[in-house]
C-alpha cells in the first residue's frame, strides 16, 4: 500500500523526466499523459485497498492516506490525466505556431508534472506542517506555468498569483502554528504534535481560544489558494493567462487541494468548538464568494475569466455546503468537488481549442463554434449546462443535495439565497457561452493541428470528462458511494 | 513542552530580539530606498537567528541550533546578497516612488496595527508571565506590518521584501510558541522560501525588462 501511495505521487513526474531528457512536445506530452494515467490507476487501487476505511499510516504520520485524502487524490489524478491528454496537441500546436519555443515547452512539462506530483503528495501526508510545505511548493510550480508565455500580461498575472498566494499560505502557516500551540497542554512529542489523526483524536483537549484563531487563519490562508472572496483577486488573472490545460489544473486540482486543507482544519475545529463558530466562518466566506463570482460573471469579455469566476462561485458553494454540515452537507460538498473538477477541466480544455482556432480569448469574437468545430462546440455547450447544475449532469445532483442539507440544518434563508444566486449565475454564464456556440462562424478558420490524430487527441479528454459527468448525474457508483461515506466518517461532523 | 519564564535570561533576550525585529520592520516601513529595505531585512534576519540560538540554548534543542544557522545563512546572508545583486544593482533601483500612501500615514497605520496585535493576542490566549505572552504579540505585529508594507508599496521588489518580513514574523512566533516544528518541515519551509525568492526574482526581472522596453518604445514614437 505504501508503494501504491508513492506511485500516485511520483507518477506525474514522467513528464518532467521526459522534458529534461530533451523530448519534443509530442513525446513529452505522451509521457506526461502516461504518467498521469499510472497515477490515476494507482489512486483507484489505493482507494480500493483502503477498504473499510482503515487508513494507511507510516513514517510517523508523514505518510497518511484515509478515505478523504484518497478521494481528493483520485480527483486530482483524474484532472491531471485529462489536462495532460489535452496538453499533448495544445502545446504541440503552440510550438508549431511559433508561440512557444522548445525551451518553453520543456519548462511547461517540467512544471506541469511537478505541480501535479506536489499536489498529490500534499493529499497523502498527515503532517500539517508538511501539508503547508507541499502546498506552498505547488504554488511556486504552478506560478511558473502561469508566467510561461512570458508576455507582460502573463508575467504580471504570475507575479500577482505568486505573491498573493505565498502571503496567504504564510498566514495559513501562522494558523498551523496556533493549532500546534493550542495542543501544548497535550505534552506531545514534536513529530506527533502536527499529525492530523492524533490532533483529531485529542481535539477535546485543545485550548479553545488559540484553536479559534488557528481555524480562522487557516481558512483565510488556505482560502487564498481556494479563491474564496475576498482573497480571490489573483484567480481570474492567473486562470486567464495560463496555458489552457494549466488553467484546468489550477481550477480543478489546485483549488480542491486548498479546500482539502480547510476540511482538515475544520474537522479539528469542529471536534473542540462545536459547529456554530466554524459554520459562521464558512458561510460568510462561502456566500461572499458566490456573490462575487456570480456578479463578475455578468460582464462579457475574456471567456477564461468567466470560467475563473465560475470557479470562485463553485468554491463558495462547497464552503457553504461544509458550513451546512451534517452527512448530507458533507456528501454534497465532496460530490460537488468531484463534479466541478470534471466540468471545469472540460470547459478549460475546450477553451484551449477555441483560443487556438480563433486566436482570441474574447467571448464576443467567437461565433458559430457548433458549426465550425462541432465536437469542441458541443463539449463547451454541454459542459456549460453541466457546470451550471442542470440535469442530467452530476452537478445537478450535488447542488440539490447541498440545498437539501441547507434546509435540513440552517435557517431556510441560506438555501433560498443559494438558489437565487445559482439562478443569477446560470443566466450570466449561459448568456456568454451560448453566444459563442451559436451564429455563423468566420469564413476562414485554419486548423492549428497538423494531423487528424491531433484533433482526436484534443477531443478525447472532452468526451471522457463529459461521459463521467453524465454517469455521475444518473447514478453514483457503489465504490464511490462507499468512499464518500468513509470520508464523512473521517471528517466526523 | 515547557514554557519559558519571561524573567529568565533567555526570556529577556528573546523579548529583546522580538522588539528589535519589530523596530526593524518599522524601519523598513519608514524607508524609501531599495537598498535600505534589503539592509533592514538582512538585519532583521540576523536578529531572528540570534533569537533562535537563544531558544536553542534554553530548550537544549539541536534542531533549533540548525534552524539558527539556516536562518543566518539563508535569510541573513544569501537572500539579501542575492536581492542586492540580482535586483537592486542590476535593475538600477534607487528610490521607491510607487507608494499608495505617504510615509507618515503608513507609520501611523503601523502603530495602530501594533496596538491591534496586542489587543488580539494578549488577553485570553496566552498564559501570563511566559515569554510567549511577550513575544507572540510582537510577532503578530511584525506579520501585520509586513502585510501593510505589501499593501502600501506597489513596486514588486518592495512587495517581495514585505512577504519576507511576514515570513520572519511567523518564524519569531514559531520559535517561542512551539519551540520546534519537526525538522523535515523546517527544512521544507526554508526550501520553499528559497524557491519562492528565486521564482519571484525571475518574474520581477522579466516584468521590469518588459516595462523598460514599453517605455522605450513610447519614447521612440514621440520622436520628432
């Protein structure tokens, strides 16, 4: 089992290895996708062997995988697989078009693999200090991806991203510090003191005042990575300027990793402080994010910014679901995490194809996608409806669960407000994307790809992601249901 | 883990280092020259390493000794030298003009934040009479001052220094609150800081070059 966990984290490093060995874009991309496939397969196997919810615990808790970590690891590995497959033809086309030099391509694959591997490692540690270290390191690796294109705009976005996120994560470190301090009555050895399973088991003995501060600092700090408002300001710029497959990784994997860290702190805080205080914190940040996200989606412009604000909104929904709590709320939150990751990966990957073909990222200049590029246009349209929570896709199911959890736990004002905001987001988002897929396309659209195989490779992750979303909307596989239930037991709200 | 008494020799020394670190953060906030930012940050890190050494003696901890040496080598010497060579000298940075608030305003705000840090951390959080009760408000104030200087200054190099000051504030708290993180975590944090500074230096140089080219292009367009 230990070997499986290590393989999950090291799998995506095939891309960097190939890039450093001097492979060209297509070969490095294939290596990256193969490594991601290995990581995804191993993460599934790891989940299967966890069986009965008994976690993997080794090396003084530095390696610790339970159902929750395994579930998030599976999500991140799945997104990595989609993004790596989508990278193959995207990056090759950019290299052929002269937009990226060979050096930039090698940089891209080096940091993409490193980024994925650091996030997967962060999900497999039980030590909260190491969790900080790995999340900060993944920030730095992804900042290199944001600034990859080297233009003034992308460098500025990368700078904004790296400085705001680093500051945020440093604040989370201060939170970790106060958490550690709140346990100073426990007389723990230095290695045990930051180990999550130990802290959760002894949550009742923690000092409440410093734990309160620790939880708030952790939500603000890791919330910066999640993109919770008002700490979300880096997010639209970074998502808009990164190469599209990297945007998919940011939105569908990185934000989830931050949310995972918040859930770990939530479990400890809940064990000592009860549900009132964590709920107030999470509902405030959650609703702020949904409102900001929905309002900024109204503006038409860069479609990648639109998707980015939709991520802010969805992270807000997940925070609200965690705030509602209860089995229903947590189930909805976790399911929403997986569904949002898949839908957003499809959206950003199709936006990559769109921006390659139309040579623009402005929504108003894109017309007639369905006629010009049926597969991408169809994927964009379907993923739009999926991400907005219409049936029969998975997000409908998870958002319904969350609203039900709201009615079950809090006052009915909150779920009603949530429904109203979801309606606003629906109109704002669909207004832009339906405009992109309908109408008549411009006369001459040159294909950026060299071969039919490259076109097929572009379509593959879109079809795969949409198929998974459809399945999750109609039926939750038994294995997934078991994993979700075990995760809820692990969190223990 | 025992708490240090505030009146013991080590407690007094730690308290004193904390005050010095806060004063150096204020000095940085009050300065307008890029050279000074780097010097004050370096001095702050040297004091921090002294504080770590003091705690190492008091707690008899080998890991804290390593931390003290690492702090001195990386934050006290390597980062200030690199910042001076790669940023201040190479980009010919002198006076920082990109501020969104005047010096006196930001100093007053800094004073208010320090008072706020005491209000938040002092009363219920920490047992009285321990050194942590004296130093943690100081470290919180340093964190807030670092954030303030990042908000007030718009120049990228100044923001980078602001982030490093926040990091120093967290470390000051770490030394006194919890004595040690596990060594692997400490080493990882240092690695992150070094990697962070490197990648930020790359972005800052890239941005500055692009801006310089942009303004040079403007100059050419306006000719004759």
